[in-house]
C-alpha cells in the first residue's frame, strides 16, 4: 500500500436528531440488562441499582469525550479514527479497531450463552453450549443473507426488547402501588469481601449493559448536523437507557430475592413469575430471547464489516475482504468472526464473556479519552452544511477522569478473574499476528484509518 491519500465518496447525511436518539437508545438496550442483572446481584446483594448507577455515571465521562470528537471530526470509523488522528501510529490504530471488533464478537458470544440459559429453558431443555452454537450459526445465516434484511430484523427486535423492559417497569410500578415486594431489600449491600471492591467489580460487569453508546459514533458521517445533534442524542439516549435500567434493577431486587437472582441467567423472567401484575412468562421469555438475538446480530454485523473494512484498507490479509457475488455480503469476514465466536462460547460463562467485552472496550476508552486531550491542538474538520455552531467541548477534567476510571475498571482491583485477562490477551494476540503477517506479505500497511460500521 502506498501512503497516498485515498479518495472516497462521502456518506450521505440523512440522519436527524430524533432518529439518532432512537438509534442510541436501541443500541444500548439489549442482552446486558436481560441477562446480567442476576450476576450483578451476586456481587452486591439487593443494591443492584448501585453498580448500574455507577456504570451510568462513568459511561457519561467517555460519552462526553466521544461527543467532542464527533463534533470536531464528523466521520465514520470512531475510536480508530481518533487514535489515528492523535497518535499517527498505524499499529495502534489497527489494534484499537481490532479491539473494538473483538469486543463485538465477545459480546455476541456472551449473548449466545444467555440465549442457551433460563429463557430458552422455559420451552426446552438443551445443553447451553449446543444452544449457543446453534444460535450463532442462525445469526450468521441472517448476516449472510444481506445487510438490508439484517437491518429490518434489527428494527423489529429493538422494538420488542424495549417493550419487554417497559413490561418490567409496569410490574414494578404496580408492585409499589399495591404494596407488593420488599423495597427495603434494594438498599441492602451484601458482599463476601470489601464492599467498595464488590461494587467496583459489579460496576465493571454492569458496564456491559451500557456499552452500545460507543457504536453510535459510526453514524457521525451520516448525521445531518453532528455538531449540534450528536451530543444531544448521545447524552439523551444514555440518560433514557440509564433511567430504564435503574427502574428495572430496582424492580428486580424489590420482587426477587438475591439468591434466586444470583443463580439465574434469566433474571427478568423471575420478576415476571412472581409479579402481581399477570404477564405470561412464556411470552416474556420469547421477548427476552429476541432481545438477546438483537444484541448478537448487531455485534456480529459490526464485527464482520470492520474486518472487511480493515481488509479493503490493506491492513489485514486481502482474503478477508471477499464479497459474495449475489448477496454482496463479506462472507469470508463473516466466517472468520463466527469461528472466533464459536470458540469463545466454549471458553467461559456468561459473566466471563461479558467481562471480556468490557475489558477490551475499557482499553479502547483509555485511548479515546487521551486522544481528546491530544487533538485539542489540532484544527477541526469542516462542519456539515448548516452545522456551523461551535462543537461540544468537555471540561478538561472529564477526559482525564474518564481515562483514569477506565484504567481502574480494567485493572485487577475489580476482582476480575485471571481467565478474562487471558482471553482478552489471546484475542488481541490474534490481531498482532494478522498485522505482522500482512506486513510481511504486503509490505508497509500505510497510514490510513481502518473503516467499518
């Protein structure tokens, strides 16, 4: 690859603030809250809402950094673009993009384990691993059929998963009005060790449920007025999702005892079963399974397209960029990502795979927050037509605290298991191997930023 600039056709700016807000909310809501509430309860007892509140506040720090960078550099590619602009190191840019891609695969793998758990057990008893493998292959089939079909499925599933959470909130409101449940249990912090360590570990796990906000930056180049609209949609979407999560966490703890929640991979189904407001458990289990499916589908689409984008940029082997002639889908990239996912679901449980996702993205968030400070020395890109106002600027302490907090949550202080670090390290090592192989075969990879959605 040469170092010459590559001329590309810019994406059409068609997304307004309301559509962007809906996308952010839909991207955040998903498998995390449906599957991990019980695992958070196992860490902190009845005070499930506390780790979610902490995760929400900490996500806001990095979201502010993203909002500033999107306003200044309204292009697709997200974290990889910012790393490339700030540090101009092709290897670092590649590793950031690769970490984002691998986080999508680990997230889909966690969703696959959730799919094979208690929600599916409402209908049929199947070994979790077998169900997870079948689930990933079904997701792959949808991904292979075509992107337009995949997006239509995503829209429907987003509506379904939001409906399920509204059902839980309605159950919680009815319980408060009728005097059911134990609201006092939501204030009980029960841990086997040091409370702040337990809360820190639970916060890192709860963070998984809020990670979708990062994906939205890939729409920057298609947003009509990114400087004006993107910060409002990002913070608004994060706030809406955060309030929904807090309400769901409070309801879950109020109605279901901690021991039951801790042992369940379908914690919200336990809420429905004990609710005074009758709702068919089987119907809710279907909603939950579709919510989990949506999370996996979004992440596998993102991961496969990112691999394809890196291949077309010449920084991973070209074979990964092959496209099916009839379906126009990157079938080799899809096969590559699903093979990794099929392997991953055999290496850990739901919590371990979710924690691996969080760990990979926390490392990316460190780079993003530092990039904000470095890029303040650089001039902004040209604004979109009609978007001439000043771009959002976060207070200097925000990216500083965001970077420190991301490092803290990525550290062993959270009580994270050693196998999570090993799994994340091996995944990043795959990236290093691909980068080295491509460099040896093709030569210098150039300074271009990997693109993908």
